[in-house]
């Protein structure tokens, strides 16, 4: 299926710890806990939202659809963001099925993949719905998409089907990230580009516990062993976990790649906002290195 005229995602406004988004045909309001400033758009724009997500103290939250609207059935809500069509799936945690703040990294990955020798292998660990995988494939790399959840892989597969240019370019793997990297190391299989967006806490395909604070340094050391640094290569590390800063992410990459420390850059991931030129909502951190 090709969806060439898919409506876009837009961040319309932020403020008072909320964000107003146009997600294809639907306008929604979700929490943005770091948007301490006042909103730019008048209240009537916010009140025109079709759905509002509110957190509950018990964990997760509730979606409320207004004016008799119902949440669209699965497969009927598709948006385009960062040159990719995504299936929108509102979750109990208020997620939509793609992380809009990755848009700058996807552009960087597309560009970095295009610089690699033709047919280079790249790997996306903790790959979720596929944004980074698709960006690397669009840049011309053979992209391997790994996630511990079978359901998430199926979802990413459906996203691929919405993007004609990605047909047949992706290898899908359901596994634990640490286990897979160790196996690739034993096999001597190397990649020229690796992306990691680890959650704070997660479980591998066989229930292996992942905790970012205790596991990230070991994972980076193993990733180092399967990254071919003999020529052009890249690595991207992103996170949303409390306790980390752009500086600390950068320092971890510098430690794992001491020969390339001067090329490490780090910063905040930003979602561009349409309320005024140059405005953006910070949402998470990145550190990256390209040689
Ligand atoms: C924060 S999301 C990644 C978001 C994604 N990279 C993006 O920007 O669109 C975390 C993902 O890691 C997966 N995951 C959690 N623990 C894992 C593990 N031990 N090995 C592999 N994947 C894991 C989850 O299933 C989830 O899809």
C-alpha cells in the first residue's frame, strides 16, 4: 500500500505543561511536563482539540474524545513525519506510535547512511516503530531492525508497508539487544552504523531485564566491538531517562570511542513548533558520532 498524500503531524503550540498537536485530521492535547511557559495560541485553539490525553496517578492515563468523536480504528489513522508515513496508535501511556523529537536524528541518519559505502549494514537496537530504521534504509543502507517485542515488530512492519521506498530493504529481528550484540560479536559480523534508543527499563524477548543505569556502559562496550570503525561509520545514542544529560551521554560515547572523542556531539532532541519561527519543544537527549 502506498500513501503518497498522507496528512502531516504538526506541533501547533506548547505551554502550561501541555502540547497541542495536529496529528493528521485530529487535533490533540497531551502533557508536556517541561513546557513551563505560557501557550502562544489563544485558548479557543486549544479548546478545539478532538481528543485530550490525561495522566492518572495510578500510572498510564486516559484518552477523552470530544464532540461524540470515536478513536479511529487501527489502520485508519496515518500521518507523515520526517519523510515517513506512520500508523498512529494511541497507547495507554499517551504515546502515538512515533517519537516526533527524533526528526533531527532521522535527517542525520539519512545523510550519514548515504555517506557509507554502498550496501553497508546498519543496526537499530530498541527499534520500536521504525523511524530510525527507515531513515537509514532511505539513505541507502541495509537496515536491521531489532526489538524485543513481537507486537512492536509487527507494527513497524505495517509502517514499512505504508512507505513504498522501503520495500524489501529491512531485516527484522525479535531479540534482546544485549544478547543479539554478543551473538554478532561471536560471529564477527560488523555494522557501519548503529542506533540505540534504550528505554529506562525494559524486558528482552525471553524476559531479560534491561536497566539503563546499570546496563548502558556494558552495551556500549559490546556495540563498539561490532562497529566497523576502519572507514566511514556512525553511532547514535538517544534517551529520555531521568538522571542523564546531553553531556553525560556524550561522555559515554567518548569513553566507548576514545579515538573519535573529538567528533562526538550531543544535545537535546527538539520538536519544531509552528506557533512561531524557530520555536521548538525539547524532548530527550542525543549523543552521536560520525566518521
Ligand atoms: C524508547 S522505545 C524506542 C523508541 C524508538 N527508538 C523511536 O525513537 O522511535 C524502546 C523500545 O525498546 C524495546 N526494548 C525494551 N527492552 C529491550 C531489550 N532488552 N532488547 C531489545 N529491545 C528492547 C521496547 O520493546 C521498545 O520498542
